[in-house]
């Protein structure tokens, strides 16, 4: 093969050189004969080199995957022209047939070498690109021109590159038609439409197997379309259910937030009421303390008056006793005591009656001064006691305020506990929505949470409470309480809500 390759390359180059040189001389002389002048030297190069240039450009475009058949057609036209010009250089074509043939052979050698090189390059290019294509052999064209044209037409129309493949498809189709006529008659009227597909699809370049596979492929495509439609509908239904679930969850969350806000507002209202009540009570206690202070002051003044009256009476008795001792006479003492009592009752109007009364008044004045000192001492004692009473009152007020604050805090904690209960109820409802429980199961869990909130005793939650809470009948309420007791017995506990600081 190496020797053949070298021989073909060298021989082709020699033949091309001989053909080009002979064609160049013939065309140059022809150019001078036809008045080309000095251009006769370039005319042969333009014609013969034009063939090479056009074929080279055609090969380059084929190599780049963008062939243009017009270039090859022009190259063939130049080839026919150079052959004619070479033949005409020997004189009239019919007058000297031998000379004409001799001159025509020279460019044919050059053109044959160029066409051989082109064919080699085209074949290598198609092999590298994976598009090797065989044509219909010449002997088939000569032996069966009609069927060969039909075969060539199918190969070109439907991109069948292999001649052997086209022959195999034709042979397979012919055998299939014969077998079909054997089974269903010669005119094939009774044959099913699916079995006639290979004959119908013949003009589209399909093989027997490909044509017979069309119904199965159509069924498969229909099945795939049905599956895709079913999957799309299932996905749409799933999305619709998801949207409905999202809407329901949003509604429940909104309801929970509204309920929690209600609890929060209730807690704030209760706290405000507690603070207002505490302020009202504090103001009332302050007013009551002031009233009690005024009353204590009045009572103290009355007590002081009574004490002064008692002191006056005691002083009067003492004066009478002193007078009795001074005068050493019991009768006089009683008389003087009576007079002193009369003078004490009459006041200052009787102090000028007699000198003894004046002396007695003086003695009483001294005694009154002494008792005034005692009264002042008693007043200071009363003031001290009053201060202690004020401290006791303030302590009582502080205790009352502390009690009110504790009660308000207890109310706030109760509101917070109700809020946590609402959050726990909301979480339980969300968990039940996630678990997709039935309304009966949800009702049982709702009753279970009521029982747990009441201490865990099922009897602590009455049937009337369950009926009002769930809106069910008495029998259903009894059944829900039994189910709730069973849930608690099996360990059901709602998820606790987080405690916020």
C-alpha cells in the first residue's frame, strides 16, 4: 500500500504536470491565433489553474462543513472548456478527428488527477465527520435505471448514506410485502392498517421495523402524555390542598393571635383596673385615715375636756379636803367643798364673793397649774400615742397596698397563665392540623386539655361545659369525655407553650 501510494502520488503529479504543460502550450497558441496577444501567456493559467482553485475552494468549504455545489459546477464547466479549447487547437474538430483526440487527451489527464485528489479529500473529510456516504453503483444504473433512481431519490431525500443499508431496507420491505400478500391476498385490501405501515412509510425512508414500531411508539407517547397529565393534575391538586392548608393554618394562627391579643388586652385591662382600684383604695384609706385622725383629734379634745373636768372635780375634792383639814371641821369642809363645787361650777363669777373663795380659787389656780403641767404631759403622751397610731396607720396602709399589689400581680399572672394556655391551645390546634386529625379526635384532645387544666380529674369537667365548648349533644359530650380520659390514661400531654420573661 505504501508503494501504491508513492506510485499514485508521483505518477499523478507527473501526469498532472504533463497535462498542464501540454494544455498550456495548446491554449497559448490558440490565444495567439484568436488575437489575445501577450495575454495568451496568462490565458492557459487562468483556465487550468481556475479548475484547481475552484476545486480547492470546494474542498475547503466541505472541510468546514459548508459546501457550495456551485463551485464544483463551475469547475466542471472550466474542465469542459479546457478540453474543448485543446481539441480546437488542432483545427476544426470534424476535419481532423485524430488531432482533436490527441489534444483533448492532454487536459483530461490533468483533470482526472485533480478529480481523484478531490475525491480522496472528500472521502477522508466525510469519514472524519462520521458522514461517510455511498452512492448507487454505476452498474446498477445501467442494469436497472428506474429502481436505481427511486433508490437514489430515497437515499438523498431521507439522508441514507450507506448504499448497503438502503439495499437492505429495500430487500426487507420487498420480503415483508410478499409475506403480507401471502397472508391477506394480493391486493392487500383485507390487511390491517397497522400492517400496511411499512409500505405506506416507504417514501419517508423508514425501515420495516421502524414503521411497525410506530403504533407502539404512539401508544407510548400517549401513555407518557397521560402520565404527565395525571402527574400535573396530582401536583395541581397537591398545590391546591397545600394552599387550602396554608389558608386554614393562617386562619387558625390569626384566630389564635386574636384570642391571645384578647387575653393580653384582658390582662392589661385587669392590671389597669387593679392599679385603679389600688389607687382608689389608697385614696379612700388616706381619706379614712384623715377622717380617723380628725375623729381621734376630736376624741382627744373631748377626752382632754373630760380629763380637765375630772381634774377640776378632783381638784375641787382636794380643795375641799384641804379646806376641811385646814379648818379641822368636817362640816365646814363639806360646806366649803360644796361652796367650792358651787364656785367651780359658777366659774369666775363667784370668785369675788368672799376672801376664802379667793384663797380657795388661788389654791385651785395653783392646783390647776400643776394639773395643766400634768395635762401637758398627758398631751405629749397623747401626741406620742398619736404618732404611734399614725405609724400603725401607715404600716396598715403599706400592708393594704402590698396586699393590693400582690392581688394585682396575681391577676396579671392569671392573665399570663391564660395567655400561655391560649398559646398551648394554639400549638395543640396546629399540631392537630399537621397530623390531619378528624373532628372527633380533635374534640377528644380539646376535652383532654380541659381535664388537664382542671387538675386531671375527668369528672371535674361537666358535660354541660363540653357541650358549650364543642357545640355537641349530651351523648357526644359524654363520649368525648370518655375518649379524653383514655387519652390521658395513655400518656397524652399537650405540647407546653414557651414561657416568656
